[in-house]
């Protein structure tokens, strides 16, 4: 990455990479980071029941082959 995207402004020139300025790249990087965090939170919310069920099964003593009672996935076609 160091060789592909130069840092700073060499010799007083205005650096543009792939048609975008450094400020634009910083803006894209910030917005992409926020979007990734939002998508991760939505993903965890949608799979929350599975996470709870798997955690309970992991810490349950003695009962190894138990299945969650609330299976929301149906295979009706």
C-alpha cells in the first residue's frame, strides 16, 4: 500500500489518486467504516437468537445433544 498511495504532497504538487483527492479518500474511508459497523450490528441482531442458543448449549453441563426449542427457520417450499 505504501507504494500505491503516496502520503502527503510531494514538491508542492496536488496529489490525486484514481481521480480522487486525499480528502475524498478520507471521507470514503470514514463512511465505509460507519457502514461496516452498522452492517455488523444488524447482522448480530438478526442472528441474536442463534448466538443465545449456541451460548446456552456451550455452557450447559451434562446435556450435550440438546436443540433449541425456538427454531425460527422453516423449510416450507
